[in-house]
C-alpha cells in the first residue's frame, strides 16, 4: 500500500523515510493540523513541547481513527515546533519517534516556527495518510 524508501546514498534519517509512494487509486486522507488541545478546548502541556507533542499525536490518532486509518498508515507529516533551538526540536522529534508514526517510518519534515494558532501552543502536526478499503478502524 505504501512503499517507503530510504535512499542509501543519502544521510540515513532518524525514524523517517526519504520518500513514501502510494499507488494510484488508493484513498488518502489529508488531515488538518492536530493541536495540543483536549476535547474541551483546553491547552495540554502548557510550556512543555514534549507533553504537547504527545497530546498532538493522541489527537492525530483520533483524527485517523475517525476516517478509518491509523498511525502506521501515515505517509507524510509536517511537524511544527515553536522554537529555533535544535535541542527542543530534537526533544519533540523524540516523541514522534516513540509513537506509532515511526512504525512506517513515514516521510516527514520537522520545522521550527515563530508561533502557532492557539495561545500557548508549541506543537502542531499535519498529516497525509492512506485509508484502506475496507478501513482498518473507525465508525
């Protein structure tokens, strides 16, 4: 369903693939950015990018389940972190690496940014995932 490629002539990436190829005719889900808010809209992990990353991944997993997919079927993500410090980016990537997103591993870009949409928000992840037919999860 997803062919993931790590190019042997390039630097070996930590827990992601250089490319993910999905066959034509496969259903894809393009997910809006998962954010570190609970079901009531409260910020989870104020001031803690790793705690926020874990909440974001939990929320991403909920989004995926709602469309009949899961973390292992994610083909691509953009991981946004409010920081210009490589150590902070690495800590957030550690949470991504520890999650089911690394099962693939998917293709990803880790991006340091100045701010995100919600007050206190430090992490957001957008994703593209395969939705199998029949779906693996969901309603």
